[in-house]
């Protein structure tokens, strides 16, 4: 698969200037004390909640579907906390790119490293099976300080510039970034005994997808994880981040998924989703509810985003 890179200095035409100005402002905010920087992020999130009516409706619909036991007031409060988390995720993206190792060690800890080390000692590749939390972009730095070189999977953006910003940010931690459709490269890395950081939780409508419930609601998921584990002869370790109330972080590597991969890729995916759902319940505002998780369903299923006006 072609992977031509364009250095960031090539994106200097006027159309990119607003993004560069935003990056410069972000760089300045990241110089603030940690809690003050996150406070700026929360304010940005509240502004976004007021301005982005359609996105606000998507968040509310996802929360409504996944947490039907909450009252309308509780769901709205959770949606507001999610937008605050989104604002903080911008700051955390900057910290992942620019903050020193010393700063990361002060604000975060990594639990469960023994599970990763045990797999590597056996000569196995490791799938660090993550998901799209708002704290995702800050996760890699602490991991890079505590484990051998690893690779990270990314998803191309429609903008080449944004794609390169994402890749260069993740390459502050990862040795190499791999486009999510490049299964062959992921398998080669795993067979060499490399950890690969992979988040396969977003809606997927290509070959290898299946309808599998998420919080009891039908959703399209890729079943590629078990194929990766089988072809790469790899151990699969869930790896999730969490921002605590004091602004610090816990990144947790969980024990290997049991009997993984099995004979049924869909059942393997359910195992992952059960672990993911448990972690989401511990910090529900930090999962990426702004994504249309329940789109791309086959004919005959509900269109969960067809009537969003009442939630704007």
C-alpha cells in the first residue's frame, strides 16, 4: 500500500494558516500549569457545545441509546461533560506532541505493564487493543517510556494536512504509523514480535464488518482484530486510558482476552466490546460520543440519526 508522506513545512499556503494559528495557540496553552491548561480546554468544549448543534444532537442520541436508564436531565449533563472532555482532548493532543517526559511522568501512571512484558518475553507480537476515548492522543507517551518500540494505527483524514498532523503527533510516541486498512503491514509487524496499538471500535461498513450490539444497540463493527491476532500470532491486550477528577491519568493494560482468537470472529469482537463497555461505564463522558457510532447499518435496521432536530 502506498504511503507517501508530505512534510509539514509543505503546508504553508494561506488555506492552512488558520490551522497553523490554532496550533500556535495550542502550543502556548500547553505551557500553562496542567490544571489551568485543562480548564482552557473545558471552556473550549462548552463553546463547541453551544455552536455545534448537529454534533450536540449526535452526542445526545448516542447517550440516549447507550444509557436508557438515565433521566433526560442526566443525559444532558453527561453530554455537557462530554463536550468538556472534547475540549480537554485538544489540550491533551498538544501535550502528547510537545510536553516533556518529565511532565508526563508527573501527571500519569501506567498499570498492567507486566501483561505486556510477559507476552514480549514469549516472543509474541502484541495487539494493544484500545478505543476512541477523548484521552487517546496522550496515551502513547507514557507507553513509549515504559515499553519497547511499538507501532500505532491511524485513520486517514480527508485533509492531507490533518492526516500529517495526526501522524507526526502519534510518532512522538510510536515508532511507525500504519494506515488502518494496511492489514498486511500490521501482520508483518506482529510476526516480528512488535506491539501494535489499534483502536477498532468506530463504525465500519467494508468487507469484514458485522452487526454486533454495542450497549445492546445494533452497530457495525470490524471483525479484523481476531484475524490480526491469528495471522500475526499475537497476544491481544486491552489498553485503555482514563482521566481522573484531579486531571491526572491512568493508562491500564488489562490481561489478555481469553481464548482469543477463537473460531468465530464476531464472538471475538463481542469479547472486546464487553471489556470496552465496562471501561466506558467507569468514565462515560470520555468516550467519543460525537462519532456516529450507529451509522452504516444494513437495510431493515433503524436509522438512528434520521430525526436529530429535537435534540439540537
